């Protein structure tokens, strides 16, 4: 029995072209980009070129992109960097002109990489407004407007949610924050390769990216820091790599792979989306038809959502048993974010959406990728249907 991988929101397989782009930098071209000799210069030239390619794909300038170890580091660097900049600025100002440890706005449905970083700052005395979301998992622009204070120095709201796929009104929120002079960080880890991103036109100051969600290697990502931003301070200190904004010898092969993956993902964007939409709809239809006498509840926004993520609940069953049985049947699906499914915690995202207990406790995330086929999708649905029946899905539509 062939295992069907439907967990692309957790990670994606490495594309063969990406592996090819990486191999020379793991074999013969091993120079350290900081070295002045020819080995170093070869590596330096590749990194410069990779940064320019990434910048072209994201419609920004190369010097606004910093390579990091992935989405988690980018999120941490954005948040702690903004807080460090704000504190340093306060110290410089005359006493009384600005007061307090400052204020951050974020939402209750952010990835743990943002939530935990903001929680750390809250422990250290920074005030935090944790914005609610509606039942579809969307932040309301009015709530952001109401939360802005004179001492708000940062807002961090994701572009699209990794558990339910709901897209946030980033442009409207960014416009508001820009006129209030508040730094805006956006976690676009899940959006990259699924939504067009033009940093030139988005009112965003910092944005996080990760390669392994788009067919790139794990452990590499980028943080966009607009040249408009003043006072942001680096998280990693040491050497002057990345123009002293991220110390540490560059992960050369991963950078080469990331640039290749972004290149392909950007070119494939317009064909990928309709295909993902097709597989998602096929799965919903197959599950609903096969489980007609049971409740099948689709979670997330009906239209403002990523095409490749389907979060679906089977009230009366429970997520853990569903996942275990699906795995035994050769279908790899998840409960939500990778960390939550590893520890079987209840999802903070579904909780913030105010879903009923039985919907929350039986939610499964099915996420598609470019290698999935129509046949596989139907086969996966056919394997999942008897599991839901066996686990006692709830009959009747209420
Ligand atoms: C929205 C979001 N942000 C951040 C991350 C963390 O990225 P990485 O795995 O590259 O550290 C993830 C990965 O699950 C994610 O989905």
C-alpha cells in the first residue's frame, strides 16, 4: 500500500531541481563567503545572486532580505529586534517624552514562533493586546484600529494561517499601522508559494519566510526588513555576515536551494492554485458523499483562504484516533501546527475561533502539494471514510 502524503503545510518534499542546485555547495564549492580568496569569492557571488533572485520573486530590493535559519528565527528576529530597537530609542529620548515598556499588538492565531516570542516580551513587562478572531479565523481591521496606542511599537499578524488557511486582511491592517507609525511584521511562511507577494506594494515593514514549505530545504528562510525601518536590532550577534544583521557563517547549500525553490514556486503560482483548489474540492465532495449520514464540518474562511489547506472536523470522533488510524491506513494528515500535533495539544487556533468542543476535538488538517494527484486524493478519501464510520462519527446535521 502506497502512503499518501497530505501534510504539505507541515513540510514539503525537496524538489529534485532544488537538490541539484544545492549539491555543488556541499561538494566542491565549500568556501566560506567571508574568505577573501577565490573559494570565498565563489560562495559570496552565489549568495549575492541568490539574494537578488529572491528579491526579484518578492518584488523588493536584495539589501532588504536577510537569510535566517527559517521561519522560527525570522519571527523571533523580527519581534525581539523591534523590541530591542524600541528600548534603545526610549533610553535615548528625554525622560517623559515616551513612557512605559511599550505595547505590541498580535493575534491569538499566530504560529507558536510568534506567540512564544511575544509571551516572552510580555513576561518582561511589555503590554500585549491579543486580538481575537471571528469564527472563520480572521482578524478584524477595526479591532486593530482600536488597539493602537501612543506607545505601540509593533504589530505582528500572519498573512495566512497554517492550521485553517484563513487569509488575513494584511493590506488594510498595514495601511492603518503605517499611518499610526507602528512597525508591522507579517509571518508569510505559509503564504509563500501560495499567494502572490509584492513587498514593493504591501504596507509591511518586516516579513518572515521559510524554504521547506515550498519544496526547499529545512533550516533556511529569510526575514525582509524594509529600508524604511529604523531602530531594528539583530538577534544573532557575532560576525558581520548579512551586513551585521545576522551573524553566523552562511548556510551556503541551503541558500542556493532556497533561491531555486522560490524561483520555481513563483513561476508555478498561477498553475498551482487552481490545481490545489481542485484537489481540495474533490476531497470535500468525496468525504461528504461517502459520509452522508455523518457531520462533516469544514473549518476556516469559505473564500479568504489558502487553496492547499483543508481543515475538516468529524464530530463524534477524536483527532488523535483519526490521525493514528489514518496513518495505519497509509494517509499522512495532521491536526494543525506541527508542534501541536506532536504533543496532541488542543489547537489554540480552533479555540480562538470559538468552535464547539466536538468540532475542535475532531479536526484534521489535510494539506495538498504539487506532487499529489486526483487519483491519490480520491484514494485518500476512500481510506478515511471507513475510519470516520468506525470511530463513530456523529449522525444527523446539527
Ligand atoms: C505560519 C508559520 N510560521 C512559522 C513557522 C516556522 O517555520 P520553520 O519551520 O521554518 O521554523 C511555520 C512552520 O510550521 C509556520 O507554518
